[in-house]
C-alpha cells in the first residue's frame, strides 16, 4: 500500500501518518541506538529544505534515515534564494537542498556519496545530482538511469561518483 497506512479501530479508519518505509527505517535505527548509544549520538544530521507538496523529498529523507543519518525536513516555498545564497550553480539545481556540517547537498544524492564526502572532507561547497534521475534515492521505480554525483566549489564542478539507482558504478 502506498501513501499513508491506515489503522482500523472500532470500524473507523484513523490516519496515523506513517509509511512502511519510515516505520522500517525507524525500527532499524531504534535497534541500532539501543545497542550502541554512542552510535545514536554520533549520527550526522542533515537539514533538508523542500517544497511542502514534494513526495520525493520525503522518500530521499527516508533513504538517508535508513542509512544512519538524522534528518530534519523544513517546508519552504521558493528555494531559489537559498540555492543562490549557498552558491549552487543553476545547472545543478534539483528539487530539494540539504545542509550537513559545512556542505550543501543538492538533489537525490545517495547516502553513500554523502558518507564519502564527510570522510574525505574535500575543499568544496557540496554535492549535487541535477534534476531527478529515475532510480536515484527517492525516485525509485522504472528503469534506473546512470547519473553522476557532482562535487562543486568556487570555480569547479566535476564528477565525484557515478551511480545507477542507489548503486555505485565503477
């Protein structure tokens, strides 16, 4: 069942606002945090700015949550001013924008690429997946496309990694 799950009580349906994916991701993280309180406290936090009507942004946040990130979603109308302020080149724009540590994450960037960014700490503004490639995290379904994750900074843009769906391509 897609969308919000329903719970039935006394013959009436009550919208409880959880998807199966969110419940599974949350259960996995709760199990991890119980086994290792230090691990739960050290999860990197990403703040995600999105349009309130965008479903793929929530799916991308669920992907990050399942990969061990703490997520905060902020509904915001127009994101163009934020993208300009954070120096994201217009050709790299996508539907949502995140901030983790000092880095900007634009679009459907796989969690493994973000983890690599945080481990390597390059001199860069951030990572971007322009547009909305089919099969990328949050855009699952259909024939997965191959796409590049772009690392960008002042005066440069280059491929950081190549993916097909959520899988790195060598």
